[in-house]
C-alpha cells in the first residue's frame, strides 16, 4: 500500500448519493457518508496514518496492478498479477437512482482467483468524522460492527476476521475459480445491522448494478468520434449528482492540492451554480433530459427562496439539499496529501460575490427550455424579479469566477455572463410570451456589451482581458464568449483575443486559467494547467474554424486522462493530475468540446 498514491491512480464508484475512491492497489482511501459532503469515514488520501482505509489485495511480492471499468458501468475491476496467480477485486455500490435521501449505503467488494492460487488480505480501519471520533468494535464470525456516536459501519465477509485493536484484518486463499467477498454498510449508529449476504446475493447485486449503468448510458444519443470518453464522462457526471435533488457536486473529494505541498486545497463536494448550470447543455446534448430537468427544478427553488430577502438573489454554491451553510474549518490533525496543508472542510468562498452566476443560471434555464421546466409561471416570476433586481445591481466589482482571495475587481467574465443573463431572459420572455420589462432588460444588456468592449479591451494585447484596467492580464474563462454568443466565433475581436490567449496561457495545448504573477490572487504558490480551460480552448478553436489545431489539442488532452478515463482539476508540470478528483466541470466540458468538434468536422466533410 503506497503511503500516498498519485491522485490519478484511482477509480470512482458510487450509489448516486455518495461515492468512494479505490486506488489501483485495491485500497478504498476516500469515502464520506451518508452524503458526498458528510465527514469522511475513510480518508487515507488526506492522512495515511489517521484518515482510515479499507484495503483488499494480494499477500505477495512482485505484483502488477491493472484497473478498468466493466464496460459502460461504474463497476470497478482491479486486477492483481503475480508469479503465484492472478486475482481480481470488483468494487461497486448498488445504485439508488430514485429513492429518497438515506443514511444507509453499501460498498460491495468481491474477490476471485482467475489463475493459480492467490492469498488475499483484508485490512479495514474506519476513522469517523475526519478521524476525530472514536469508535467501538464488536466482532463476530465473518462480521464486524464499528460504532461511533452517530454512525455505524457493518462489515460482513465470507471468511474469518480477526481483531487488531479497534480494527479488523483477515486472510483468505483462493484457487482458480474460487470467490469470496466483503460487504460494507454504513448506517445510523442505532440502525439495524444488515442481514448476512451470500454469494448468490452478491452476484445478483453485481448484475443489477451492471444492468442499471449499461441501460442508462445506452440512452445517450452521442454517435460521434469519441464514444468511450464521452460515455465515461457522462457516467462520471451521473455519479457526482445527488439523485434526491438533482444537484451535481463539483468533485468527489476535498483537500487534494492544486500544487503538492501548497495551500490551494479546497473542498469541492458542493453544488456550484456555475458548474451545475453549464452541465445542463452537456446533459441535453446527450439526451439526458431527466437529469437536466431535475437540476433546473433545484435551481428554480434557489431563485425563489431569496426573492423577498435582502442582499444577493443567489449564493455561488450550496449543499446538495440547497442548504447555504458551508462553514469552512481547518482539519489541523490531518497532514494533508503529501504534506499539502491546510486541509479544509467546507468552503468559505460561499460568501463571495461572483456576479457571473446570474448569467449561468439563466443560461441553464434557457438551454433547458426544451424540457419546459422554466415555462411554469412561478419559476418565471422568480427569474423576472431576479433580472429586475440585477438591472440595478450588476455594475459592481466582484471576486470573479476563480474565487480569488486578492480583492474585488471589475472582472470581464462577470460582465460577459451578466450580458448572458439579460440576453437569455429576453429570449425566454419572447419565446413563452411571459410578462417582463423587456425594454429595460434590452437597454441593460446593450449597456453591458458596450462597457465590456470599452473597458475590457486592451489595445496592447489586442484582446479582451481578465479585468478592467488589466492591460496585459489574460483569462481563460473568456473562452466561453463564442459559446454564449457575446461575440461571433469568427468576429475579428474574438479571433484576436483567442490569439492572445494562445500566446500567453497555452502550453503545448494545455491552458492555464490565468497568470498569478501578473494578476495576484491572494494565495501563495502556483498551479497546473486547468483541464476545464483546455476543453474550452478546443471548443473555441473548433467554432473559429481552426479544426486541425482543435482536434490535435483534443486528442492530446485525452492522453492526460487516467487509466480509467477520469480527470482531476488540473495537469501538473510533469503531466500528473492535481486537485480534487474527479472534477465534474472537466468532464462536462469534455462532452461539450467533443460535440462541438464533431459537428464542425461533420460540417467540413459535408461541404
């Protein structure tokens, strides 16, 4: 067991309410329950000694590890190859796509010998509440119960377990064709223990999970050039969406560094209005109207609940149930991934002012008009009143899309998305014949555009820049401009901006968000290239007609995916994945870039 395996050396399993990470060596080293944003039970990825882990693997030397997904599923297969034999570990969580929120969640871990003889060892060490809460162990025959104050973990195995202090271990030797298994269930501390699980029930659960995922992804209407990567991204987005509310989280983890040893270690297990809103188009492009509809309903609820309250009409992020409280705390007792501290739980950026979120919210509702959610009168009134309020409050400095902690500025991207808010609001009002102050919205929209081109344009760079007055500071968020329609994809001003981004932020087709040296963000250290921005770059190149460059950049970017097709937030200087993992924003931008590139290549072929 590596002390800290590379971030990318993991696969993801989940049940649509929470997820677990399993390393390529068969170690479950991240699992929070009962929800994505709950305190961790296994967190060895953030503290090897005190975070807790659940390992199943061969008791042998000279082992070669391979990991893959069962085709078109979230069922993870880890293979162990040694001179003595070949074994497999299959991990999954029984999906719960329609049920209400529950505190009971199960991880199934089935093992078998494929060739020769394989001795497997089990080591289960839960650490409740980010390793802060003690627990008691009750041990029986093939059964262990770990109880803390609020939660319990029940472990049933088909082989004996032995006590090691308040943890358990076990060993089983399998000949070719023989199987064994372990079923771990989390529930309330006073909840009933799960019944014994035999081989027949494990097999039935496996094929139910396989059938669920394969039937779901089969409904995708993508027929383009990159089906495997697009389907894997779709499954990842589904895994990162909280089924009871339809709210997607930004990433499965917290505290993983943007720079190893640095302080840029955030908690991403929440729903950002921006990320989630931009996912609507990606979902609809694949034909997943049910998922898009669920999120637009969640978003409509957020708009309605603050209509009569003072202050902002939206918060930039929420918990998956809509709770706006995300108080940030430092977990001082965690050493952090390879010493990357502080480890933060919660996110203080919830209180930041980021005006772009209104544009992304209206963009989502406009894109989702084909499923008709926002056509409801009460949702419309919430949107209209929000735009009426925004007409009086849009022209303010803010913290911007990247949540910098270096002070507020007049960020150009925030103004771009303000333009989008009014543009899409006007389109919706006209499309559905809804009551609205269209004349005022149109005047505000046009004023925003004029301000952007007057104050956001740098003659020095011949480009739109990150913020007003930032003559030589570029920002990759502006790559969304042609997608949202502020400027046409081949407008000379846009092409000049694209060239400037290419000069200053692109490194071998990988794209930095911005240059912290040119635009200090209030944090120490640096970061890698941002994978989301690389796919936005591909999208912008394709729309500009630069298809050879776009396709080559896209193909190169796919080589940075991990062994099972997953992306973290960033790519480091040596090609390593950095930041929270996997990141939903990266996968949704992969889907949109693939669709844009497919359409452009098809159009060129037809012409």
